[in-house]
C-alpha cells in the first residue's frame, strides 16, 4: 500500500491492518523483530474483532483532504470528494479497512457503462458481495447469478455499454468476498459505504436498483426499513442514505432467484417497473 493510500484510510477514520510478518529469523523473537524493523503491532479494538461504529454526522459526507498522486501533479492535495473513478478504484484495490482484506483474492470494484459527457448512466445496480467467481475474476456478477442477471437486462435492452437502449453499471455493497460466501457483517458493510457513496456521486445514475438484503441495508435511508423482508420493500420507490434525492428500487438477488425459481416472476415485475420509470421520467 502506498503512503497516500494509507493516509486516505486514516483520514476516513480507519487504521489499516499491518501486513503479516514473513521470513522471520527463527533465532529472533517476533517482538525483537518488530522493534528492529521499527514497526508497531496494531492492537486497536477494530483489529481485535470489536465492531467500529461510524461517527456521528455521517462521515461519508465530510470532505477529507489527503495526499495523492495525480499524473499532471505528482505531489498535490486532493480531497476524497475530488477522486476520479479510476483513483477511487486504486484506493479500493489496496483497502484494508476490515478483515476481508486478508482473505480476498481481488477487490471487485464494479463494471459497466461510465458516463462520458455525451450520454448519462440510466441504472446503477448494487448487489450484495462478490462470490467465488467474482473474487477470482475481479468483476461483479460473472457466475450463474450473473448469467441470469445478464439475461434479464438484455431482454429489457439494458446494457453495460452504450449499445443498449438503457445503460447500466454494476457493483456491490461490499467489494470483497466474505470467506465461504457468508453474509457480510455490519462492520464490513459500513467500511464499504464510503466507496459506494463516491461511486454514486461520480456515476450520477438516474435510478439505483438494490438487489438483496445487504444492498438494502447499505442503501436505504430509513433504519426502520432495513430489517423488513424484501417482499415488503419491493414495488415502491425509496430514499437513499448515501445520495439524497436518489430514487432506490428494490428486488431479489439473482442468487436467491436461482434457489427459489418460483420468485422469478416478482423480479421480472420489478425490472419492468424500473424500465417504465426510466421511460416515463427521462429527466430523473
């Protein structure tokens, strides 16, 4: 991890994990090795497994000034809110805010259409967390659930490039795969919210579609809604906790649909409602 990336995480209120110690001389104790290498073990509550609660006043809306490397300005001050999508991806790829950094193979940042000024982004799809295939390929929704999602999108002329009637970008609420595909915990969801917030700010989608329970917990503004079953959330527009005035639609995750094929018609109805919203409200 570069120093500027470490400083960015510290500015966000996180203490990055120290990398594991390798090739220690067996004749020297770990403590002496740390002293000799001028390193200090991280014994913070977060690294001991105690959940870190986010500060008050929504830290993701604050402006953080950090040192970063910009091609035309080798040493400059750039705020978190000024990071480009490529710079944000670079920061995410070296992120160590939670324990998933120790078990992931790749950070799954996102993929799809990126607005270029001539055309805007219609839809941002937010899934839950990467699975095994996504972790290996560093791309969201590439396994069986991704094939089902691609089939639904192509049927409605929604495309991850500019060739479709509607454009979309796909990401996840949590960017790293949890071990054994378990559900991300609250701490892991919170750690990734700053990345998702900045993605929404940069991509400026007309609508956000939350697929699955974890995406709802990350995106929905009202705490009273976050623990409701999806069947009570779908079919209505919701407010975003990460982007004010951004409309949120909710539907089932494709992995759930593969396990419960009888529910597919509800998901199809949700996507049709989404297209109707885009068609009838082009200026969203």
